[in-house]
C-alpha cells in the first residue's frame, strides 16, 4: 500500500495531466469524479488482486500457471490501473512510450506460447474489474452515478489503446517467430535436397522434430498452383502458404511434415512412419488436393517413390518433379507409387509416340470414348484376365457372346487381333497414350 504522502503526490500528479474538456464538467460532478478516483486509488492493490483472481478463474491457460507467473501478471495489472487512474483524473491521452512495460509483457506472453485471445481476455477482465471498483466506490447518489458514467469513455479509450499496442507486440513477435521458423525449414530442406541429413545444431533438432534421420524412409511431394478462383493471381504467395498449412496438418499418422514454399512451388517431405506405406502418403496428399480444389485453389501434385534415407532424397525430388509433368492442365495428382512402368512410359509419351499409333486404332479409340469406352474396357478386361474371354466377360458383367462380338469388331476396325500378344500390347499402348494425353480431372 502507498503511504499518505505517496498517495497525495500521485493524486497531485494525476490532477496535473493535460485536461481535455474537464472544465466543461459541473463543479459538483468534478468533485464526485475526484472522490471516486481517490477511493479507487486507495484500494488499487486490492482491485488488482481481484483482477488477477478473476483471470486465474476465467482464462484456462492462466489457471495452469505458477505463482511466479501471477506475480508478473499482478505487477502488470497494478501498473495499468495506476496509469488508468492518472488518465481518468486528467482526462488525458496516453502516449505509446507510456506502454513500453505492457509491450514487454506481451512479448513475454507470446514467447511463452500464450494465445493472443488469452492476452486480450486479460485486458477484458482488467477493464471489468476496474469498472466494478469505480461503481462500488461511486455509491448510489445521482451525482455519483453521473460522475461514474462520465468515466466510461476515457476508460474505454485507455483499454482500447493499450490492448491495440499489446496486439501489435504479439503480431510482431509472431512474425519474427514465423520468419525464423521459415528460414529454418528452408535451410533444412536445402540440406536434405543435397542428400545430407544434418548431424548437429539447430537443423539437427529441426529434422528430429519432423522425424527425419539419415536413414528415415521418406518421400518427396511437389505442388504447384494451376488455378485460383478466389484471387485469380497465381503469382501471389497466398496459395503457397495456404497449401503449406494444409499439407502440414497431420494425416493418418502422428507427427509433423516438413513443408516449404520455394521458387513458386510447395515441397513436402513426409516420413513413412511405422505402420504406414507409400499408399497412405498418396491418399493423404490426394485428400489435401481435393479439399483445396473445393475451396478454389487448383493444385497439380507430383509424388515420388520412397527414398531410403536422406542420401536418396535428391532422386525422390527429381521423381516428384517428373511426376508433376504428368498432371493435366486442370490439376490433379500424379503419384508414382500408383503407376506401373507401363503406365509411366505411356504417360510420358511425346507427340512422336502418338503419331506412331495406327490411325485406324486411334480413330476407333476416340470414337469409343464418345460412346462410353465399352471397347476400351473390353481390351483392358481381356488383358487382365490373361486372355480368358469368359473370365473377362464375367468381370465386365456381359454375356460371353457380347465380349466375343466386341473383340471381333475391334479386329475388323483396326486390323489388330486382341488374341495375339503383340496386337494386344499395341492396343494397350495406344489406349494408355490416349488416356495420358487427355485433360481429365485427375491423373492418379
């Protein structure tokens, strides 16, 4: 508690604040305001203690803290209250330099991991407790109630100003943290793409946080934006960071995923953890791609095969880049673990390979596409049934004679007999080239 001399000096200092409109108050109203503020000042430490207890009860993250933390909170609340009382007594503005102590506290809370909402909630509690104290000290007379109401605007002005500066401090700190974390992720990725897992220092700790070790099985995923219905600006960084955030969310496995926005692409390095396989990784990223597409961001994604350790990650990254070239212009996912060598070679076919397809075969397959792909389905089913026509008919759920008719029609139109291995392979290659050149919704 302050001594009588200190209290008198403080109240005197408050009265010397730069008045903004105090002369407009009736003398009786001014006396009531002075009385109320003087009474609150006399019990300011008790009011601060009440505010701390309410914060402890109403803010879950505060309730978990120790007494050392609450000593800091108590000191902050008390300093704010004394400054508020000075502002209310003089009806004066507070300069930013007056709130250096508050910005420092905001940095401490941000560094400790408290959410900005919790810090703002603490301001809300502090304002309410101060207002309750003002009302309690005012009493019930009409003059006292009017004097208390005249304090509402300057009180709200102070709280808004102080909380805004606190929020700015939080944002500044978080931007600093994000920038540092982004640099660390970039540095880690560049080292991994050089084929080396960090062995010591900060990057080693970062790699451990992502589950990445020298021999960890991992994959590479490369994503690029090919359409954005929200901004229409593919050059903006917004899609990259939105994609980065979406990818880094845990999938069907525990742990974080290293994700970096670099050179106009998003690169992810998921670790294939125990109990998982490459298909789990592919499923997760396919789900991310589809979710973002529903939200207006169309991505093309290429997914590599599994790299057995950091030394193989450069190869995996090259695979992911190559797979990205297989995705149609509208976006989709090209996952190498889902492709056979035959599929991959067909998808990589250039214009010359397409020109080498017999025009009769090409014409039939294009015509068949417009009619529901019944002949294409028959060719595939016949190959998958090891040239067993009856089994192929069963899988197609058609009569044996229908399947026989389709094969005869294919031979008549193309000059290729599907019962001959060489001719069947030619038909399958032509079919794969046709599908690979299409601009479908997905490239799975």
